[in-house]
């Protein structure tokens, strides 16, 4: 499986290098169209190779997608945290009820602990 991953990464690297070599022309990126830049007085521009613009666009798209998905799943993560806390509360309640029931019936404390799950060492040895 590791070799398949290395093979995939090698093929991907070859494809990216091929695209980069085929698109080495310099392009100009402008913040605003020329008419708006002249009107506003802001004429920010950058000269980069075309392959770099394409790769940066892909990386920016991936980052936007990851952040969007993380924000979308925030509700699910919060719900899972509430469910974990509720499960822990209910587990503590069950243990408390078992302990109080054992005391009311007059059971031996050792037997009550074994029924509670305190006898994990006993189960591991069995």
C-alpha cells in the first residue's frame, strides 16, 4: 500500500512539473481593471509565471473549501460534545443508583463494587 502511495505521488509530481514547464510565460495580475485603477489611483499589479498563478489558485480553493467544511461541521462537533457529556452524566447516575440500591438491599459492599464494574481486575483474570 505504501508503494502505491509513492507511485501516486510520483505521477502527480511528474504531472505538476509538466504543467509548470509548459506554462512558464509571465502574466500580469492586476487588483483592478485598468480604467478603475486610473480612476481610483490604485494600480497594484504583480508579474508571475502562469503555472504559479494556477497552482496558487488551486491551493486557495482547497484552503477555502477546508475552512468552509470546518465551519459547516462545527454544529456537529458541538452536538457530539454534548452527547459525550450527557453519556458521562448518565453513566455516573447509573453507578450512583446501583450503589444506593445495593445499600438499601443490604448487599455486601464488595459485591456491589463487582456489579458496578469495579471488578475489572477479576474479569481480566478470567
